[in-house]
C-alpha cells in the first residue's frame, strides 16, 4: 500500500514553517544565553555568570528607567482600559446610529498613522505646551501612552462584548434587575476577562514603546526602551542582554496570561 | 363556530368543561410594530388584538417570521409597540420597563447566566426584587424540587444538558411567581423524545402553578396537544383564535387549514344558509351541509375544506367520484390520493387493519363520501 | 400621555446620547494626544524654520518645496533633492520587499499552523504570539546579535572554514531587509492564520476531486479563499515598515536611512521642523492611500462573499 493522500499537505510548507520558527527564536535565545556570559563580550562565551544581572540591578539609570516605564505603563494602561471599556459599551450591541462609524475610525486612528508621525506631532504640540505652562513632568508621556493604548485595550473588550449573548441582559431585565444591577451582576462579570485582556495588552504596548517616548520625553525621562536605544550607540556589554532577558520574561509572562484568558472565552 | 363557540364551551384534557367568562390576564389592543424606516420598513405586527385569559395555556402558532417573538417581546417590555396598547389585568403597562413588569420569559436559547450556578440563576429574580436571603433560599429549593433539579443545584449552567438547562430556565422564570409566563419556542432545541417529555412537564407545571402561560411555537402538533387556546398567526396578523378543536376542525382561512394538518380544498357554490350551516354544491354536483367560518360573506365560489380522515372511500357512488392515483402506506394508516373527475386532487386517510391491503388499487374508479359535519366553508 | 411611537423615539434618542457620553473620554484623549496634534503638523509644515529648531511664525512653502527640491546655497536655483528622493525610494523598496518576504515565509507558516490538529494549533499560535508582543527593540537587538561581524552567522561560517573574513552585514540594506522581515513576520502570520483557520477543507477536497494537483489547488482554491488575509497581512506589514524608525536606526546606521530617520533628522540636527512636518504628512498620505486601497479591496471581498 502506498502512503495515503493528505489533502491538507502542501509541498515544502512544513519545512518553511520550521525555518520560520527556528529563525524567530534563534536570535532571542542568543540574547538570553549571552546575558549569562561571564565575559564582557556578547560574542565570545566565557562561562556562566550572573554578573550582568547584578550590574544592571546596581545601575541607577537602569533602575530609574524601569521604574519610570512601570509608572507610565500602569497609569496609561489603567486609564486607557477604563475609557476603552466605556467606549466599547457605547459602540457595540446596537443597530448603526449616526456617528458610530466615526467613533470606530477615531478610536482606531492611532493604529492607522505611522508612529513616527504621531511622535513628531506630539513633539511639536507638547513642546508648545511646555513653553506655555512650564510643566515638563511625566504627564506628557502618560497622556501620549494612554492615547495609543486605547485602541489596543478597546480591541479585546469590543470582541468580548460582540460575542456576548445579548439576551443575557434582556433576561436580567426580565428578572427585575434595573439597568445598573444588570450591568453589575451580568454584563460586567462576563466582560471581565475582556477587560483584563485589554489591560494587559495596553500595559505591554506601553512598556514596549520606543518611538513616541523618544520624541516626547524631556531630559532625564528615559524609559527602559529609550535607555536601551541610547546604549546601542555605545560599546554593548551583556548588561543589555541581561536587561533584555528580564524585559522579555515580563512580556512573555503577561502575554501568556493574556493568551489563556482570551482562549478561555471560546470554551465558555 | 370560530371564537364564538369557544367562548361558550371549552374542552380541557379531552373533557368538556364549562368556560368561565374569563378575566383577561393580557389584553392586546390594536398593536402594530414596525421595524426600520422608509423603504426597508416591515410591519412585524399588523394591528393585532387578542385577549388572553387568566390561568390559560395560550399558544401563538405560526411559521417562522410571522411575528410571534415580536409580540412576546412587546408583552415583556423589551421593545415598544409602534401603536396600540397592552393591558395586564386591565392596566396599561406601556410605561413600565421590563424590570417592573410582573411577567417573566423563558428564552428560546434559555439565556442562562453562564457565570452563575443553577441555584444562583433561579434565585436571581427574587434577589433583584430585594427578597430576604432566607426567603430566596427556600423558594429556590422549592423551585429545584418542582423541576426535579435538586441534585444539580451547585452546577454551572454550562455543565448540564440541554434538557436540564431548559428546566432551570423554567424554574428561574417561575421563581418570582409572575402573573404571566412567556415561553418563546422553549422546546425547539430539544430532540424528539425530550421534547415530548417536556411537553407533559410544561402542562404539569402550568397546572400546578396556575400561572398564565403564553407559549410560542411553529410546531402545529405541539400547539394542538398542549394548548387551551391557540392563536394562529401569519405575516404579522392573527388569523384565528380558538381551542385546538376549533382550529383543527373549523379553520377560518385557507392558511389556517393548510398550516395545521392535511386538508382537501374543494371549490363549491353556496346555495343557501340554514341553522348557521351552509348548503354547498360541489363541482361533482353533490350537495353537502357544511359549517361556516366566522366572518364568511356569501359568494359564488367558496372554498370548502374536508380533512382526509373525515372522508370515506367507497367502491360505489359517493358525494365525489374519481380515480385512485397513488397509495401511500403509513403504518397506522394509508393515504389514498384520488384525482377527482373535476380534476381536483383529494386525499383520503384510512385506518389500517391487520388484514392485508386497503381494498383499493391504483387506477380504480372510486367514490368518496363526506361524513356528516365533516366540511367547513372558509371565509377567504 | 405620549404616543407609543414617541416613547420609542425618545428612548432611542436617550440611548444615542448616553452612548456619546460613554465614548467621550476615549475620543477626547485620542483627540488631545493623537489626532489633534496631527493637525498642528500641517500648520507647521507651512512655517519658517527657527534658527535653533522649532519655527518662526512666518508663512513659507519652503518646507514642502524641500521635500522634493533643493535650493542651491550659492545661486538660489532649485534642483531635485536626490538625497530625499533616494530615501523615499529606498523606504518604498524596502517596505515592499519586506512585505514580499514576510508573505513568502508567513504564508506557509500560517498554513502549517492552520492545518495542525486543534490542540497543537494553540501551541504553534502561541509561539508566534510571543515574538509579536515582545519588545521591538529587543527583537531588533537580537537580530543584530546574529548578523554582526562577531555574531553567530559569521562565527559559525568562519569556524566551518567557509569564509576567512566576517561578512559585513550590519549597516547595509541587506541587514535592514533581514531585520524588518524578522521583526514584522508575526504581523503577517496572524491575519493569514485568521483567514486560513476558516478554510472549509471540503472545498479543497472538491478541488482534488475535480483533477487539480497540489499546486493548482493552492493557486486556484486556497489562495483565493485567503485573499482577505493576504491583503490584511500585507497592509499590516507595509505600513509600519514604511514608517520604520527603530530598525533602520539600529541596523542601518546613518548611511542607510529610511523615511522615519529622515524625519527625525529634521527635528534633531537638521533643525528644519517645517521640512520634517511636510515629510511626516507625505508619509501619512502614502499610508492613507495604502489603507484606502485596503478598505476598497476588503469591501469588494465582503461584497462578493455576501
Ligand atoms: N429587531 C428587528 N429589526 C428588524 N426587523 C425585525 C426585528 N425583529 C424582527 N424583525 C422582523 O419582524 C418579523 C417577525 O419576526 P419575529 O417576531 O422574530 O418572528 P417569529 O418569532 O414568528 O419567527 C420578521 O420578518 C423579522 O425579520
Ligand atoms: Mg421567534
């Protein structure tokens, strides 16, 4: 008997896919491996050590940038998720009404303009405001991050809402729940995984941002990514690898949780 | 005849019971519901009026898209009528939002809250009404017992079968003791056997609770077996309201006769009226007495309907004559399709016995006699 | 009492008003910190550069002129700005090639994932999602690690004796290509996967049943079915590639600029904000055209498939 004919197979596709997965992970793994290099080269292996992690930990600039990154991401993601939840409630589960298309377009606008253009625009706008008000704190970065995080937070929340069975709220109303009670007892608990997913997405997006931060930040407001970008111009030591490794770990952790939350909804 | 006779007498569980004049639980008066605007406007309900009595098992029967769900949603308050009014025990409920109407719904897809347990679902309505915890608990236990779901009270609703979900949905809607229970095709998702079981179960629950049920279905058999009264709907209108007997035996319009059971349609000339009965002369020349649909306007060419089991096939002469075209065996009975001499088609249903054959063969010349009281003249 | 119709109308009005109120905070934030400032860029593109950056409020079209032209310092004549044009050209070319390469690698990958059994599919998809959400900067840094003179590729090749001198890959267009393909690959795979997941394989069976061979099934059945995914993926790669800033800055160095870096230059050393603004708007215009193309073809797709 010959081998059976698999209708799904396409010649060479599996090989290319394997190359892709290999190519996607090889560089990342290299970065992680050299973070543990005992020597100060990111090319020559001199044995295992944690010295670069200690060094990064004791580097004030790194610690400050990390804290700043977390501060900005926490504030931006929280605000973005709250307003995105409200916007999602306002733009789903209704027949089309005047302005609905406009709202979709407006909320997704930050996704449609190249980051560099938004960055330039914010540089111009905020530099004016800085002159007028004299304020040059983290507020600008937080505002900018909040704005571009909104569409990302909006995405999973809206998806969740659109998949939600409309009759559940109708059923709640039928069972004497006032609109507010129906929201609190039925809509919100069912929406919660979407909100959580939105929050995490927004957090990761804010944490990762380079371009807009690079243009908007005032002196001494480096976040971890802009600090790293600055370091690339110098001689690179495995300290960058160590920072990257920790950063990667945090991202992967958040993405994993996100992945499982958004998977879970399909099974409900 | 029609609704007229239903007011005087009704039959419940096969027994004729005197009909109380009936206070109405729900009174629908001239209700219209229009969706969309301009060109794309559709009238889902086209001036519907109906009165549903207390403690009644009332069924809305009609094909998909005829407006059954729309009418239920208006009664429940999920949507507003475009015109007309709906009274609950004589009171206009237009200003009441759904959460203030003493009316509960069993949804077509059950709409059980997936993040709550069976017991939490059942208790939800009482909780929203602000009932004390102890009372809610006792009532939930009572409901669980009523629908025989005690063992599964702690389960998530996603972890129980379709039939069990159905019971929970019923218990949840009954728990707050509504004045009226609305059921939107609650059995359509169940398989045949379970559906039969639940039909009996529903009748029992209605009997035990004494709550007015408004039941929606597109299944004529379900409607006939379960209802005290049926309203047959088509294209947003109610065509006829009556007991199952009225609807089946004395259909008012062609649509009703056609939608419920199988029927023979004959063209006839009405030659006279006496004692509320019409004398109808068929194309074969035979003249029979026929009951008349309410609202019938005398006219030359009326339509007479005869149910296949109310006619008898003879080898001699009958009211009609024709040729056997086809014979279809159904186990319990046999359908004999006859081409009448007037070229109309006519089907006779004949009960089977164990002796072989139905006594006729294809091509036989046969007569058909129509039983006394077997024919009804339609109004359209 | 109000008529039934009026009650319904009033309820609808209130619902729409509430919906505007609910979405207002999001709309305001986006207007203040994203959309609004874009309008200011338009104004700035028509002003005169200040001596130390920023602008002086004097109308000028020089910003726009110098997108394409160059004023000779000595005799004030205009000539085409070769430098700018070549950067526009390089950006377009690299973005286009990145799109092609990600499609070439992404299509089989997405197909591979979509044809796994349901449980396995989750795992492969997860493996694509991780790089998608890990920091772009780190991924760029990682690819740099691989292609540097002292990186893995050169080290291995030298060890194997295939080459004696490291191949200079960093700071070339090649490096940019590799880097951008690497960085944007997940953006191609995910939408492709989304449309491949929906393939009804009975259609593929029908194709084979009607005597098509594997390649014909791919070309005549599968590719037309996933066309929306191909278009979406291409747009998702092309647009950010065109505006790329980090990858060319790290891998391309100062010689191999792309549009993003040219724009930055005007706000930094170039001290020509109006030119930078005009360049930004040009970039945005190109992106808008690409998006319009996408919306139109997506609309057509939706139309034919009911
Ligand atoms: N929300 C709505 N918008 C527009 N048309 C509707 C809406 N709801 C129902 N309809 C229309 O009204 C008619 C009756 O619908 P429905 O009451 O659901 O019928 P049934 O429950 O008898 O199947 C159908 O033609 C349907 O398309
Ligand atoms: Mg319905």
